[in-house]
C-alpha cells in the first residue's frame, strides 16, 4: 500500500502579546532550548510526518531559526522556513501555498497537519489519532471536553445561555485535513477576506475555514489536557513540568 504523504505546517509568526515579554513566546526557553524546538522535535521524530513547513514572523526570524534551532540540532524534515502574515490564517495560507509549490506532488495529494509553534507537548499518540481521523473523515481537530460549565454572554456581559457541557469541546492543534479540502477552503477565504472583515466575521482556526467555505464536517479527535498552548506567563512552568515528565 502506498504511504500517505504527510506535511506539517508549524505556525511561529505570532508576537505573543499576552505573554508580556519582549521575546515572542515561541522563542522563550526551557532547559536552554526555545519552545519551538520542542514543537518541531515532535514532528521531526514522528514516523507519520514527511516534511515540515515553518512560518515565522520576519526575515530576521528565518535566520534565527536556521542558526539557533535547525542547524545546531540537525532538523532534517524542515523543507522551508517562510515569513507568515498579519493574521494566523494569512500564515496558514502561505504555508499551504508552499506545500503546493515547493514540495513533491505527493504532498498536494496527502494530509496536512496545521500546528501552533507554542504548543510543544503534542504527542505521537495525538498525531496518530489525527492521521487516522483525517484519512477517514478528511477533516479533524485535536480537542478535549471542557471540564467546567461554560456560559454564553450577551453583549452586556450577562449570562445568556448555558450549553450542555457534554457537547462543549476545547479545540487544540494539530488541525488535520486532506490537502485538497483545506487548500480549496483557504483559497475561498483568500478571495473573500475583505468581505468577511466588513461583516465582522473573525476566522479563529482552520476548522472554521472549512466550516465557513465548504459543507464538510470536521471531526473532533481526542487530544490531551497536557497539549496546552503557551500563551500567558502562568503556562510556562506548567509546560516545563510536562516536558520534563
């Protein structure tokens, strides 16, 4: 049986304003290595992943990643490092175009994993579950059921509705798709981006792109509560604890 070609797009173009540091969160260090190192390592070691596209925030960060992370630690699967865009979806679109233009034909017929660079605890078990569900359903996202009751607020900040907790999931990454489906959905987004902005519609993840521009359903795939995204200062010691364990 022919192996399905799998590409990972790792997003590291964010500024990390909520972290409150001068250094972007994906470059904050644990045990002398940037968070991004651990994220890339998970995909580098995965037998499912064939190539990695890394998106960063500037030309200077391209040099930084190559000289500080990729070359010193011998990353072999990173096919290219490119600059991302203003918004997350801009960076994903650039990554998808790089997959189509710069990688073997098999990449554009395979599966793509889209992952946050500041989410370093992604495990091989999660990658395998996402791979299996992407093959079966063409679209899936790592997610976990919420532990707390969720309230939907009205425009004045008062509780308006309470959704059933057993139906509410917290979405993580990787978000994993057949390449053709996610590329076509993002191409439609790129063509209608200005219209969405005028309507006040904000695209917050890749699943939403598929939900908005196709009639395809997205499967919720079991992630892990450890698969946290380092966003605020409180997350860093927890990430360190998980990485050590």
